[in-house]
C-alpha cells in the first residue's frame, strides 16, 4: 500500500479511478490488527488503488473529510467520494470487504 506523501498527491490521486484511502496511525492497535489482512484485501480488490494516510501527518485532511476515528476508509472515483467506512471501531476483513463491495 502506497503511503500518501502530500496534499498535492492527494488532490491528484482522488481524480483517478477507484481509489481507497485507509486512515491509520502507527500507534493505533486496531489499525495494526489489520496489517496481516491488508495485502489480501488489496489483491482481492485489484481494481482499486489503496493509499495509507497517516492520521497524525494529515490531521487537517482528516478534519476536512470528517475522519475522526481510525482505522477508517474513504473511497473516491474521478474526484467524487463514492463511499466511506468511518468510525473508531476495530474492523474485520469481512466488514471491509462488505464496504468495498458496496462502492458504486
């Protein structure tokens, strides 16, 4: 999963097709719980490009997008938000896959 480096990159990336941002932090135990399943999720959903967003590095972006709990996921397609799975709860692979399956 590529790590988001700048707001310029974010603004470019959201214009692409089928992008999912995972908002996370190194210190977050519920986020680290997902580490073993992320490669599988990416492989099984290869029509999407996944980006890791460090909440601490992009706190203003989190506020702009209303991401106040992590781990959280926000999806975009050609500049429009297509879905969000945003809360502070621990998530399972099945829950994340259900979110991805529901994206338009």
